[in-house]
C-alpha cells in the first residue's frame, strides 16, 4: 500500500516505535517492510522499544516480534522495564531522591554490553531513568552506551511535573536531534535528549513545545539539576 522507496527517497534517518508492531499483525508486517526498505537504502534506523502490554492482543507476544525487528537498529532507546520485557535484561534500578546520588555505573555498563550483544548492529543504546517520588515529583537521568563505553547525564530534580505524557517521545526527539547536530559528541547528544525530556514534564499536552535554545539553556545551566520554567 505504501511505496517506501518513494517515501524514503530524500531521507537519511528512519525512526520506528514498538507501538507500531504491537497494534496488529498487519501493522507489524508493514513496520517490517518499512524497516527492510530503509535498511536497503542505507538509512540510519532508530527504534523506541515503547512496550505497551495492553496493545499486544492479536495473538503474538512482544518477545516473538520485536527482537527480529530491532536487529536492524543502529540506535535503540527504552526504559529499564522495556529492555527487560524485550530482551530479558534485568533492571539495575534507579531510586535517586536527590541530584547528588551516584548511578550504578558498572551495572549500566553491563546492560549496555548485553543489549549490543543481542543486537550486533546497534551502535548506540540509550536508556532513560526515572524515579517517581510522587505524582508530580520525579528525578530523571539518562545513559548512552557506545564504543564499549558508558556516558551518563547528571540527575535532574523535577518538583512540579504537570504532564508526563510524551516525556519519552521528547527524549527520543532530542536524541535524534542531538545525534545529528553533535555527531561526534555522544555526551552532548545525551545531555540534549535528557534536557528536552525534562522540559516536557513542565508542558501540558502531547507535544514538547520548546526551542533548541531553551533545551541548551537547561543543558548549560547552573548544575543544580533543578528544572525551572
């Protein structure tokens, strides 16, 4: 139904979501078709695992469909529970209450190694970490594993979250922008993605209505990790 070669003729990057594979068998088949054509045309392919249990109701489990599709991915993004659901990788855990706490670097390095072992093509594995202290108070951090090394962000403290819908999508949008804008600086790409995601917590609705300058301002802030908007 879709001429993917025509759709991709001027494209350099194709991003897909696990939700597309979860909706129906035909949707999963169409997703596979798009991924294969994008791959044949040399596009960079990124995936948001986006596991949603209630959507997988057409007779297939995510573990039966997603791993084969993810094999084409150059960049993968997800949360700890999503990496567990798709690849069986146990969460390390993130329970930061303050911005001064330390991440389990060795644990997250092991997660990165396991993901890249499961998906040999993957060059960069991103992970967003959230601790929900209460309904509107959260701490956020992020990691990226690439080139056999782990890079991690500072911890952000969001004390007045107004809408969490789309926060993961904001990270992904920031991630793709960051990887294109800063192609040789994974740390800066990660910091941009997480700052974009943090700002989305302060915005009502599905869309992250912020500018690049606002994201960069938070990235280059005073280092306190407090999100003020």
